C-alpha cells in the first residue's frame, strides 16, 4: 500500500509525476517540478491529484513514506 501511494509522487521513467497529471508547468518547469502538492483525492485511473491541495490532511503522511 505504501509503495502504491508513493508511486503517485515519484517520477516515472520519462521523468513525469502521476500526481501532476497533464499540467506541463508542474511537470517541467524548474521552479515547480520539485514541489509536491498533497491533494485530498486522486484520480483512480491515472493518479492525477484532484480536490483540495491547500489542506494536506492525510496525504501529508506520504512525506514519511518517501
């Protein structure tokens, strides 16, 4: 379970993070790409973060897992 959750935030083989979805600024911009947002919910098919990102809530626990 921890590995699956962490995989949403880790870069894949192409250097993209599933949590950022198709947001090119967050995926590629050097001023944004290394700052993680801890969303309230995640898209079930692609892992894109949805919902509130200003409230870390339970997803703040990922910091311990990473």
